[in-house]
C-alpha cells in the first residue's frame, strides 16, 4: 500500500499513519511544502522500507518513524532545511543501515537512533551545524563501528554510545 502526499501539505500531524502495518511506500509530490513530520506520524509502520524526506522539512518529531522495523534507508533531499531530529525519531528501526545527517541539523534528540541494531555508519554532511546530542541517541546500535563528530557539537548527553558493542572509533573533527 502506498500513500501519495500532495505538495500543498505543510505538516503531517500527530499519529497520522500510526501503526499502518501495510504501508510500504510514502511518496511526496515534487516541491513538497511539508515543514513538520509530527510525533508518531509513521510510528509502527512495519512494512515501510525507505523514505525520502522533502527538503523543506525542518522538524522530524518525537517517535515519528519509531518501530518502522523494515525501514532500511532514510534519504534527505538535497539542500535539506531540517534543523531538528527529535527524541526517538527512528527508535528501533532495526534494519536502518546508514544515515547521512544534513548540514542544517542543529539538534538530535534523546534516543533518536536508539536500538537501530543494523546501523553501521552515521555521516554528518560537510559544514555541519550540529550542536546538541540528546542522551542515548546511538545507544544499543550494536553494528555501529565508527563515527566522526563535527567540531560544532557543544553538548553530548549521557549514554550516547551505551551498548554499542562494536564501536571502536569516535573521531572528533580538528578544532573541537
């Protein structure tokens, strides 16, 4: 099952597609005006395999994609305006393998990628504006081996890398 979202939408509200187990595809019309994907908007959509986040999205709310256990790829459109990936946004997305954090992201909330068991790489775009890591954001990402932290980061909360059994290298950008 697919859903097609017209470019005129400016937000996907709280729980809009909460626990839609047959939802496999979300297509945003070209030039999408969506700025916010609210709390639990796609939470529990266990058949959703990939998502392309439109460039005008500024906020992915708490638990927006939590429990999307088949989600393998999250792609942000070029020139992404996203500033916040909120608490638990991708919590327990157990098949998510890689994530590229757009340069305009300033804050990643508590547990945003917690228990993403297949997550191997996290990449921050060049000239990243990241300032804040909430607690436990990569906790229990048992496949994560290495991460490069941009020099703009000023706060790392507790338990950020708890139970990352294969993490063997955390590199901080020169000038950190």
